C-alpha cells in the first residue's frame, strides 16, 4: 500500500479497535472499510443529486404547464 492509498488515521484507528486480529488482517479490513465508506458516499451523493434534479425538473414542468389567462374580449 502506498501513501496515496492510506486510510485516514481516525478511520484506521476505529477499524483497528473494532476489528482486532493481526496487523495484516487489520490493514486489509481497514482498506475494505474505507473503500466501502467511499463507495457508500458516492452512491448517496448520486441518489441525492438525482432526487434534487427530479424535483427541479418537476417544478419547471409545473410552471411551464400552468395555463395563461386569456385577455378579456373587448365589449362592443
């Protein structure tokens, strides 16, 4: 594992405390946990962005569909 693949120290400490095991097992578990955490954050961001986009499009469609009032006909 190189420096760019390092798990943040607070995450590594948490995983080491919870997981236990040998140092090799802990490193593998910490790495797996960090990958899962990152993947979960990306999926959550995609879902949130999709929801915001859908609400925005629905609002724009509702505004565009509202009928415009016809001007009254002139009286003779």
